[in-house]
């Protein structure tokens, strides 16, 4: 992605070839990051507008590339949920463009003063936001990540090195070519946003080893990808492991709301990380409320797996195993557990959850406040669907990912989470005694 010519996806022949390619791209990205560090808000916004224009102009070729990826994935027997993650519909393409314009409208975080004070000796200290540098992003399936990551990193003054999955290589290449045209038209270095043009698996460990060039690595994908990155990483990593999200239906839940939240959380888009994988329900209401919930889920072709108490209420469903409580299905499968009370629900979430997104459905404010305070997840909901854990829905324009870590960034990561800070100290000749 270092010129305006179309990028051709390749498969290099040896790990050494791939390592050399990654190192070359990382060095170019580091140099571009230095140029972006001092880019003005106007320059960055102009580049973003040019990117939006280039994406709109290239819409047909991008969607055609996506169809090519979808056909290949279907031929490989890819599941329906994963095909959905890969697919760029007209609505998703439009949402992608809206995201660019929303990021343009957001305040530029770079240079913001976070705090300032003067010491008794007269030293004036300022703490200001600065870009992180070169951010490498490794992701699977969803091609919108190519655009979301690019525009957020650009607006926050960071260069980006993208490694998408082989299943979306044609779509990602078409998107990257449009992004490059937008950068060039704004007189910003084309290496500010680069797509690694190879599907070679050796690219991942090579990228993880770019000490001194890559400042931050963000993996977005399944458990296997995250584990691989963590095992190989020699640079800082912000990640989210599994999206094992829960909806807990409290004794004092509104029945209609409980059904609606369950259906939306599981069925609206099951192949994403903020879909619920486990339903917890208080024993006091399970006999009356589980049957209508199950009926509604079956209409959406959801496979149910339950604990022994659930199986007594819903005869014929599969038994939930210990592994089920720890599984991110990313499909129309839901595990159900009857719990004694709110403490039992919180204990289950603490034991099996992934600290991603968890929700309580209740009319009891005291119970809700207790759940909100004691559920140790990045996003915790009261009477709302976990499907809202998303940078766009949070008003960030887009997101770089959803962090389940507890250091620096947590939950949907927007512009501010892509910045670090530094201290500026002004004196008039002070010497330390």
C-alpha cells in the first residue's frame, strides 16, 4: 500500500521472505507515524474526507471483491454466522461511510491538556495527549475493521499496519487501495495506513517481533488468534479474548423485556463478540418465564443447552456441559442456567465470563445497582442489550476493538484510547538541590 497502484495479494514463499516484508512495512510505518504526529486536525480531516470519497467511488469494485471472498468461504464450508461476519451488505457499506464522517466530526484528541499545575519551585507541568505511534492490528473476517481501524488511527495521529485474515483478502485489498488514494490526495504519506499484502501465516509472528518499530499490537479475532499473538508478542498488546456475554434475568424482571433482550442479544447478529452466549435466570421465575423465552428462541432456530434445572422446565433440550459455560459459540446456540439469586449469577459470570459485556434485566433498582457495581466486565448493562457494546453505538464513530484488558483501555476503543500522554515542563532556570 505504498503507492496508488492497486495492491495485489500475494503468498510469499518462505518465512524469511515474509519477515523481510513485515520489517520493511514496519519501518515505513514508523517513518509515517513521525509525520502524522505533527499533522494538523485540518490535514487529517481532509484525508478522512478523501478516504470517504474514494470508498464511495470504489463501492462497486469493493462489493465485487467481497462477493469473491464470500464465494470462496462458502466453498470451504464456512458457517453461516462466519459468512455473516465476512459479508459487506449495502447497509454495512453505508454504515462504514457514516463512520468516516462521524470520526471527522469528533474532536481531535491529540494535544489535549489532561492536567496542568505549578510546583512550589515555579515549574509548570502539563500532561497532554499524544499519538502512540505505529499500531499493528491483526484481525479476522470482518472487512469493516480495515476502515474502522484506519480512520481512528489516522484521526488520533497514529500510523497503522493491518493484517487481515485470508478469508477477506480481496475485500481488504480493495478497501486498502481506496484508503491509499485518499491519503495521497491529502498529501499524507501513503505508508500511514498499510495492508500487509500476504496471507502467509508467518506474517503474524513476524509482526509480533517488531520491537522498536511497532508501538502497540491489537489482535481482533478468535481465541486461537489471540493466543498465538500473546505467545509470540515482543511488543505491547491490547486484546480481547472470548466474548462470553451473559444476560441475567432477575426475579423482578419485566417478562416482555426479558424475552426481547434475550432475542436481540442472541439472534440479532449471533456471529459477533457482543452477542449473549449464556442466559442466567432466577429459580423463582424460571418455571413461568423460561417456556415463552424458549418458544421465542426456537422461532429463530436457536439450539438450547441447559443445566439440569433448565432441562426439567424445558424437556428435550441438550444438557449444558462445563465446556458450554466457557464457549463463545458465535452461532445460534444458547446455554441456559437457573441460578439461586443475584449472587449466584455474579459468581457464574466471574467463573466463566470473559469480562466483555454482561447485562441484568430487572425492575428492582437496588438489585440493578448491585449488579452494576459487582460485575467486573468492561461494559455492564441494566435493561439494555449487550449488542450495544460497539464504538459506533457509543458515539465513537467506529472502534479499534473491544478491550477486555484492565490497563490503559477497556471496552470499545475510540480516539482517546489510541493516545498516550507526555509531560511538558516549563521552567525559568530551576535546578534540583
